[in-house]
């Protein structure tokens, strides 16, 4: 295969693939701010997303609203990968869902108003939904498409305190595209995961998001 991007024709069939395991992240090494602002709040979603990274945020955002009062409580979804991951691997609402949501709501809140952080980790296991096969000349590519299974761990943004965890499953339907683009160097055999949608997260997180806290 020569350099550049190749366009491959697709066909679907059943099959299987090997999957790895990766533990769910948890915030560690949290420290209280020593800056001029003794009670910092988040100004961007990236500051909140850092709670989901393997070593947690550099500074505890003690100025965030406390997790109390009547629900729904503003929550941000995040993953354990600071660099971001492909849409088929990220168990977060799609760009379409985000774009069609109200400017500010429970799951798309102003960062300074977030009370809860839901850290989503791919368990890297799930049933095989379909196998997509792509051919280009003598090159053969296979994508094992599996239903994603995700562990979601809830933290209070203000304290970093773990509140609990739950499970969310991704979709169980997928249609292989008629054509697909691949870059040189991409694995010829690879597993991809079907993401969960926002309604699935709303249902799973309701015991924390929708309750009234004293």
C-alpha cells in the first residue's frame, strides 16, 4: 500500500476479535488551591474533565457548587483520555446530540455550575454486533464492531469525593459503511466499540442527578 489515504469498499459478516482490559480511572493526588483564589471554580469543561484522568486534576475546584438541594444536578461526562478518542470508542454524547441540545442544560452545563462529574471508562468487553471487512487491491482490513460496556464513576466536583458507580451499555446495532477511509499504518485488524447515547446516560445517572440532597 502506498502513502496517503486509501478508499476501501466494505462488506459485513459475523466474526470475533481479541479485546484488552483497562481499569477505570479515579481521581488521586487532589490538592487544595494555593493560588490567590482560595475557592477556584471551573471556567472550561477541560478543567472538570481532569477529574477523570488517571492522576486527577492538579487543583481541587473547591468553588464549585455543593452537591445538595433539589435535582437535577448539573453533571459533566468525561473519559480517562486527555487526548480524546475516536467517536466509536468514546462513550459520550455524539456531536449531533450536543449540537441539538439546549445551550445550557443538566448534561451540557456552564462549567462553573457543575456539581457532579461522571467519569466513563470503557471496559473493553461486549458482544460482537457485526464484522466489517474492507478490501483494497491485496490489502484486507477487518473491524470487529462490539457493543460497548462502560463503567461510570460519579464524583462531587467540589470535594472530589466518590459518590458511587454504575454501568452503561452502548448500542447493539451497526451497519457497515459501503465505503471507508483508512490512513497508512492503521491496524488491519481492530476492535471498535459502539457508544452509548445520551438517553442511556440520563437513565443510568438518574439516582444521583435527579434526587434531592439535604
